């Protein structure tokens, strides 16, 4: 790595707002020194940094928001890296680069020979997996399932078949207002013995983590709140 190049620091945020107790000390240490940030949401980032460092002078920091459609300002990223800056990357929750913006920024950092520093912190996908009781050695994160039918049901059945063949846990996420719909679709399309886990609002005081077979879920289907959730299943 060229000595003059800067570095990207991948900064995790709590999975649920205010759960700063889930963050390790290194997050506090590095954010105290970083002045330049690429973030998914500037308001979220500023609020988070104030909770870590109440005396911080927010207006002294530099933020570039990652546009949902156009992406990040890659020219600015390269400029900051070439100037030797330490650059923080933050999504709205969890670890950046996993189901959130960030991976393209890291790819650019590698391409120009800059440093990449992943910081330890909460990730809802991994937390859900280890709490599910499903296979944690062979698993696949699909992200969002298709919204419309018949593509949605077709995808669920394909993933279940793969799960059975490979003994693999399948992991998906959904927009919170569709939580009840995705659970209904999993129960409709999967075999009765397939195990399904709903992991919702992880690390919050009201977190909800349940794993049951499809047959057992159908005996009393809950009404899920509109909260961030991860859905896992293994045939």
C-alpha cells in the first residue's frame, strides 16, 4: 500500500437505534479521529456520532451522502484517499457493505491501493443466524425476495430445494411493512417440516426470535410488527 494513500473504515451502527452497548471500544476510538464520512443518511450519521461523542463539533466534519440511485461520489472518494484521509463509511444500521451501500467504495479503495479497515460490530444477519438454531456452517444470504408473484413463490421454492440438497440455511430480509406477507408466503410455499425462523428487532428490549416448523407456525400465525426483521429457513 502506498504510504500517502488514505484508508476506509467500515463503521457498524447499532442494529436498533440507541443500542450503543452492542458496539466495541474500537468504534468509539476510530470515530473520535475520523473527519470524513460517506454515509447512507447524513442525519442518522450525525445523530449517531453525537451519541458516541457528546462534545463533538459536528460542523467540523465532512459528509458525503450515498445517493440511493446514483450511488456515491467516487471522484470525491478518490480525492480524499489520495489526500491521505481517514474515511468512515456508515449505513443506517448494522455493518456497511452487507445489504447496504459500501461495497463499491471498498472496491475503489482496493483498486487505488488504499487501506480497508473493517470494524467489529453488530450485524443482524449473523445475529439472526446464530440465534436461529439452523445450520450455521452452510448458509446463503439472498437479500430481498421478488416482490411480485409468481416470481416470489418460485424463488422461495427454489431456495427451499437448494436448502434441502445442500443442508443450507437460507436467509432473506424484507421491508418491515411486508413482514406478515413474507411469513405467509414462506408458510404457503415451504414443506410442513421446513424450519422457519423470524428474528425481529434484534438487540432491542422487545426483540422477537422464534424458530418453528412450517406446520407448527400454521397452528398460530402471529401478527408481526412493522419492525426490521430477518427471515431464515432450512428444509
